C-alpha cells in the first residue's frame, strides 16, 4: 500500500522566492510514487503569499516537504 492514496490531503510548505515568506497549503493527492518519494496532486488552497501558485494547480511534491497527512474521510472534521 502506498504511503499516500488518491483523495488524501498533505500539507506542504511553499516558499516565495522573492520575499522568502512561507505559506502552508493543502494538496489533494491524485497518486503517489513510493519509489521516487513524490506525491502528485492539486493545490487545495487559494495562495495568499505565493502568487506563482493558484487553486487547483497540478503539483509534484517530494515526501521530504510533506509536514502533515490526513485521510479524506477525516479531513473536514
């Protein structure tokens, strides 16, 4: 079983290159590659700090950058 499954949510830190500010946002997992340690998914927050990102944007995120993980069934609770 993969560490992260379709529909799970992972919280990732995104840093804005120009200002160095950080923003924590949720990514909804489409699929994960445990061998390469990468999650592929879509940004589930509207960015405030990092204007290079947008809601729904497809992303690839290293497992090393994931700070929190929630199953979809408990995410809204």
